[in-house]
C-alpha cells in the first residue's frame, strides 16, 4: 500500500514534466515564429536590395546614354557614372541588413538628385552646342558665299583690267601712202608715175583714246616695195621674241586728242607696182594700206 509521500512525489514529477514539455513547446513555437519572421525579413531585404541595384543600374544606363550623345565626354557625367558603378559593386557584396541597405538607399537618393541636376545641365549644354553648330554652319556658309563672291569679283576685276589694258592703246586711222614729186620750191606734187617719184609720203591720224596717258609716244612706219624690200631706214628693233624692220619712226607728244602725222620715206629709185604701208604700235600692227606706182 502506497504511502502519501510516494503519491505526492509522483504528482510533483508529473507537474514538472508537464511544465518542461510546455516550455519546450513554447520555445519551439517562438523559434519557428522567429524563423519565419527572419525568412520574411530576409526576403524583403533581398527584394529591396534587388530594387536598389536595379535603380542604380538604370541610373548608370541614363549616364551612358547622355555620354553617348556627346562627342566630347562631360567629365562630371563620367565621374558620376563611375561613382554609381562603384556603389553597385559594393552593394552586390554587402550584407542584407536594414542599416546597410538604408545607407545605400540614402546614397542612391543623393545620386538621384545629383543626376537630375547633371542631366539638366547636359541637356542645356547640348542645346547650346546645337545652336553653336547651327551658328557655325551659318557662318561657314556665309564665308563660303563671301569667298565665292570675292573670287567672282576678282575674276571680274581681272577681266576688266585685261579689257582696260587691252583698250589703253593708241590706234591709227585714215592711213594713206602715195608718191610725191618735190619741186624746187618745196611744193609737193602727188605722183603715180614711178620714175618721177622723189619720196613716198605716209599720212595717218592717231585716234583719241582717253584711256591712254598723255606724253611722248612713237609709232613705227614700214613701207614695202613691189620686190618685198623695206624702204627708208630699213632698221631693226626687237620686241621680246619679234624683230621689226621699219622705214621710219613717228615720234610725237600725245595730248589726249586726235593727231595728224605725216612721214616721208626716201628711195634711190622707185619700182612700178604695188606698195604696202604698215603702221606698228611697238610690235602690234595697227593700220595697213596699199598704193600703186605706174
């Protein structure tokens, strides 16, 4: 027969065991709950970390786009993009803790504000560059047009100078040649009979030309007989690569007005036939005429 003390001891043991089991159950419950809460928090931190990484990568991509639009790299954009990439690398290896993630989140927000300012400045700079490029294009077109106009004007002036130079020469008109008989009184009698001719008289008019400067001038007269001989002085003068045989030289003072000139060419004996008279301004033939002695 069991005593009261044994009964009490068994009851105490049962109560203690029950309390232990209860404590174990409570401990397991809270451990399971904490584990689930940790899994939820860890997943939330992982998701938030992924979100921040995505935002940082998007930000870096925006900088890449902004830099690709510029032919000359903007140093501020390059530095900001490099800081973001450094932050991305650091975040990837960081622990998933609230304090660590919050620190990166604050840096992201600061970088976001900086990016808004830098991209706005970059857009403004691109607008200014486009305006400058447009202005430079306009200036280049204007310069090209001015160059074309200058070249055209130069050509016109050159052509005009050539025309003026070509026009600024004296010319001879009304050229006549004929034989004369010189009487003892000095009177000149036109003569066509060769054997009675004493001299050949050449007369012409220097035409007025306002483009020619006043001053001493000279023309060269050439008389060629029927045998193709140069009469008179029959001397030579050279103009560059051309040699001229002349019969006489007409020297005169030109005063910007018409001027009548006559020259005499002598000969020992004049042949019958056709005579040719030429007047040269230097090497240029400016008048020619013919006459016949019978």
